[in-house]
C-alpha cells in the first residue's frame, strides 16, 4: 500500500478551469487546487473520473503540462472501475448524493469521498448539507471546510435539520463524516516583487510615490460579493483626513453587464469626490498583475453570506500588501488583526429577524440573488474603523512594510499550495485508517438496491403481477419450434432492447433446446442447469421468453 493515497479527481472543466470570462472564486480555487495536485502531490499516479472523453483529454493535457514528475495519468468512467490503489474521490463541492449512492452499489469501504465547501447559502446546497443526515456517508468520508466559519455554517445547517427530524420522527440522527478545516491556497511565485509592474500601475492611474493606492479585486456584483459604496466611503473618509496625500482606490474586476458597470461608476462619482476611483478590467492580465504590485494596501469589505473563505486576502498577503478587510467569513481566519492587516467590525440582525427573507426565497417571491442581496443590504461594516486603518497605514510606511512582510511569510507557511496539498494528503491517510476500523453506516442488504430512490422495480411493484417468479414456478415450452422462434424474435430491435440484462443468446438457445427435451420443469431445476444458484439474469430472461410466446410460466 502506498504511503500516499491516490485520490481520483471527479473532473469537469466548470470546477477546475479558470481561463474563462466572468470567473468566480470557485473557478480560481478549483484551478489552483488541481495545479497544486499536479505540482506538489506525492501519489504515484494521477486519476480523473469523468464520463466525457473530451474532459478526460483536458485533464490529461493539464497533467502533462504541469506535472514535473511525469506520472501515469489514468481515466475512469466510474469509481466502480477503480483499482484498490485509488483510495479517495475528490469532489469539487459539498454535494455527495450521486457519489455516495454509486459507492453503495459495491463495497462502501473501497474508498473515501472528499468534498469541499464553496458557497453555502443557496437552497440547493443547504438541502445537500441537510441530506448528509440521511445519506450513507461513512466515518471515512470528509467535507473539507475552507474556514472555521464555513465549518460552523455546515454544522448549524445539519443541526437545524436534525432538530426538525427529531420533532418529526422522535429519533436523533448525527452526521458521520469528518469536517476538517483546510483553507484554499495560493501560488506565491505569482506575486514576487516586480518593480516595473509597480511603476506601470502607478503611471496608469497617475499616482505619485507618496500617494496611497488602495486595491480591491473581485467581481463587481454588489449583491453577491462586496457592496462598493462602503469601500468608496472608507476611501473618501481617509482622503479627507489626509489633505496632503492623494488616495487612489483601484477597483479591479468585471461586472456581469454594462448596467451594473455603470452603477459602479456612478456610485464612485457620487460617494468618492476626494478620493480618486479607478476601474481596471479583471481580464487584463498585465494590469491585474500590475495592480497587485503597484498597490500599497488591499481593501475588501465583504458583506455577503454566499462567500465562505475569500481568496483575495491571501493573494494580498502573498503580494506583500497589508489588508484592511471586514471581520467576516473566512477573513477571520486569514487576516491576523494587527499583524498582517486590520479586520473591520461587522454587524447583522439577530436570528429570527430574517424570517421574511427566508420565506420569500422559499416561496419564489425572491430568487437566490435577491435573497443574498437582501442579507448583504442588512450587513454593515464600521466605516470609521476602515478609514482609521487606511490612514494609519498611509502615515506609517514602516507599519505597512512590517505587515506586508508578515503577510508574505504567512502566505508562504500557511497558504502556499504545497502546504495545502500536504494537508489534504494527511487527511486522506487519516481516512484510510478510519476506513479500516470504523463500523459501516447503513450496510446494504443482499437484495437491496444501492439507493432507495432507485428501487428494484420487481420489489416495490411486487403487487402488480398475478404471481412472482420463484423456484417452484413451472416452465413449459410454448410452440413447436422455440429455437427458430427465438431467432425470429432476435431480428427485431424493439423486442431485444434489454438483451444486455438477459442470459447470453447462445445460453438462451441452449436453454430452449433443453426445455424442448424435458417438457416441464421448475425454475429451481433450471437454476441448477445454469450455475447451481439463483441467477438474476435467468430470472429476467424467463419472463422475457414468455412475453414473446416461447415458453409458458405458471404457478405450482
């Protein structure tokens, strides 16, 4: 057994490709993770799981480009094809439903399932998390939570549903999978100091060396990322308090449409009259790189429940920028207040105050965007605290440098993908040990299907027929030439479309020949002819033969 488990990747480009317009955080996170696996993973092979040939080819191409070890790259259509060396399946999200039921069709100890959190606020994801209580998830499975806050949200979501189930059925159910906290990562080599790029940005926006350049980088979606007006106001308040120093707020990103982009620009004109606000296209790679290099401070007042980690603050640390961020979601983990930057206090209403919002989303009066947007509108950041932090950093270059250096060191020791991938490998080793010892949850019974949502039709619909085939069912030939009639039936596709579930054709022809010789037998006797035991393929074939008049079936 390998010292490092092989973890297959459930591959789809939507989860692992960041070279796309309107890129989202999960795209960047997935692309970073996969590149990290290729570059820093220690397993002796790379494995994709995908039903699409073109997706398998993409995975193989990326592996060959990025894997300096030139390891073997294998493709599985399903984990049911996996060799014992493949001990885990990595899923690019928190939804286990399809994967856990597929595994239950075989040996549930064969491998571990490992998912990861991204957004946790949609009804679809909340339903998936709640469903953990009912799924055959095992103690050797894990949902990686990218922050402590994400873990708390997952736990609270499951507990809410557990409370309901307890009141509904009187039984307590506890989740069985592990919830480790492993953050997202960053490739620090992309953010090494680049003085020409720094000068390029500052010349592009007209910033003098003594000016304060404040950077925000992210999607321009005020309802789903970070409302821009609080950042405009914080920059404006800081600018007014420093009349001898120009403040530039550089907004890097893309809006979903021209209307939203216009709203962002109009807001900047209205709320930032002293501070200068500049907009840079997030798809201009050269200017994005220059923005990381040319800024003095990173600012992100995230106020949205759809985010659980936040990549940009660790990118800021990797770039050596002190960060002024809201005390919110994963920012609580990444930015050490007073050491790598400042966290700005945030406030929301209390539990119970959001009932109307939840009900509007539940009943379709509000879509998902409005649901999270309303929550954002009711979340505040301390603007004076944000302005104070910007002023302090502007007026104290030594503090700025000290925080920047501390951020670089923290990004290198805590968030570099080499560190993160090692944490995943340690997790997979731990899951291997648990798989060997822990009791199995909901073992599958011998006649049970993998999922109760996909029942055996001959079980759940057993009341339909007059009688059910059994060992004592009598079988007789129907007609004078069953073998010839069999060949006639085989000529018609609409009579044979389930042949892959029947006995092989040669074996069926031999069976008809033997039936013609014997005249009358029971199903139990035929089972002895076939393999000495009950055969599902035989049991499916006999009614099919009777359906087309080749044999007769009757009760004893």
